[in-house]
């Protein structure tokens, strides 16, 4: 344990050194860019002034300049646009500098807190900040003057370009100041994004089966009705159930349960989930994204599949257009069309189940494609792809494989404990090793109350 602590301290010292170097190099890069920017921006205006000064003596030169007036206008407008793009790049460099400074401050606090000394003495030594929330991204006194210089220069070039190009004087008078104030708006938006959304979000991702409902108990109940097989919920130590080595439940028996619409419509909810989700939305202003992958109904026979899809449609409220298309697909013997049509009724059933049980959410994602692939090249519409794109901060999962993959994307993954994701003596050693040695940002929880407590500490 002590060895791990020393290794972590060595890592932080190395990180401190590297980040500090990156911090100072970024400052040098900004200074160099800004210096070259001012030099380059001064050249066209200086050239323009010299031409008209000489032109006051030599009218031929001024006539040539007037002849290429359109070219000058386009060049000035392009300079303004390029300057604005360069401004955006310099702003991002400066925001990286602030980010590096915050990292350094956080590491500094770690070592100050770990040093066993009188707090008064430590406060006398403390000169540089130790807060990872300082300095602020929006720097009123330090970087705002730089924004002012960029705004004046770029808007001046835009004004001159439009003034010589347009016959209407109101166009440059209107767009010139707009370009000036646009720089301040861009700076404000960039800093706000860094402060509130960059590298994190306030989104909680939630799986449905095993997280919002009691699917083990419900599965065992429907299985007994369909196959007369009596299985205890605690016996399910592997998912999917047909892969369980001792229960010997066949794939076809499992299919009978999932192909029954009642399994999806009557699945009992986890009681405290409803209240805790509402509290997370209201107290912490979290956005709730709910995910589920349900590729049902499923059967090898197309006619039987069509009948089951029809049954699902009827249980979802019944859509005459969907049922009509099903008949059309059966006439054409188009398995592809039936597969496309089968997604909609279960999606509707799931949304109805969420609404019936008063589970609040901001976005519902009915996953398509492969629900286990986290490969970004695949771009499946699944939780991994969306978690990366939306920077989902927290996720509640019951599937241990998905939880491990999500731990590389989200800050924290809450693994709701079930027999099928806990270590068990009946399982091979390799599986138990995976279930015991989880990544450090996967937190095992027993219920939604524990999830709420953990988010309250981490937010």
C-alpha cells in the first residue's frame, strides 16, 4: 500500500513537471503568435497608406490603385477573416494555459495537504494558489486587452474592405462594429464552454434492465409460465441466462420470455429509483439520459416473426400504418422490412413503461446496432458512442462488461450489484478476478439511495 502511495506521488511530481513546462511553452507560443500577428496586420495598412501618399504626387499610381480596388477589398476582408480565425486559435491556447495552471494548483494542494505541519506555518509559505478552480477562464484584466486588440484590428480591416467594395455606406458601418463585438462574444462563449462543459458534463446515463426494473424476478416468473422451469432470481449468476453453465436454460426457452410483450409491459420498477432520479434532476440540475438495447421480438421463422411483431404493435397501442406495412412485408417476403418494423413497437412500449412508472428523463435512446461495441469506427447508436459525444459524466450500469468499457469514457460508473456481476465461488477464477478487480472509477452500489449519496459527494 505504501509502495503504491509512493508511486502515485512520483507520478504526480512527474506530471507537475510536464504540465508546468507545457504551461510556459503555451505562454511563449501565444506571445509569438500575437507578435507576428501585429507585424503581419501592420503591413497591408502601411502599404495602403504609402500608395495613397505617393499617389498624391503621382496620380498614375493612384489610378492603378483605384483600378485594383476590388482586389484590395477582397484582400482586406480575407485578412479580417483570417485574423478572426487566428484569434479563436489564440483564445484556445490561452484557455489551455489556464487549464495547465489549474492542474498544477491541484497537484500543489495535494502535497501541501499531505505535509504534516502547523497550518499557520503552511499559510505563511503559501504564495501561489492551490485551488484547481483558479485562475478563472474569463480573465478580465489579463486577456481582455488582447481581445480588444484583435477586435479593433480585424474589424478595421473588415470595415475598409466593405467600405471600398460596397456602394452602401451603412453596410461597413453596421458590420464593422458587429465584428468588433463578435470577438468579445466568442471569448465569452469559449470561456463558458471550458468552465461548464469542457471535459465534463452534467449528464447521468442510465440503463433500464436491472437498473430501473426488477428484471431477474420478472424473468423467472414469465419463464415458469412459459416453460414450467422454476428458477430463483439469486441463481442467475451469469447473463445472458442461456450461457449459465448449471441452469441449462436453452436459448429457445429464453426467447419465449423475451418474445412475450408482457415481459416488457409489466416489468416491475425499482421503487426508490423514481424518487432519486427526480431528486438528481431537481437538486443537482442533472440531465438524465436513459439507454436500452432490446432487439425483440426475435425468431428464425419470418412468418412467426411477423406475427410476433404484429402482437408487439398491438400491445404498444396499435398503429394501422405499421400493421399495414407488416402485411406488405409478408406479401413481399421481405425479412429486412420486418426487421426494420420490429424496432418501433418495443421502443413505444418502453417509453410507455417509463411514463407509466413516472421515471423522469431528458433523452431516451433506443440503441441500435451492436450494444457491446465501443469502437469509434463503428459509430453504432449505442451508449458508448453517445457517452463519448455527449461527455456523459456519470453512468449507472448493471452489466459488468459494459461498465468496464464505460469506465474509459465516463468519470464515474456506478455498478448496481446483482448476482450476475458479483464474485461467486461457483464461477471460474478468471471471471471472479474480473468482477473483483474493477477499475477505480467503477463504484459498486446496492441501491439508488447509495447512488444518490455518491453523486452528492462527487458533485
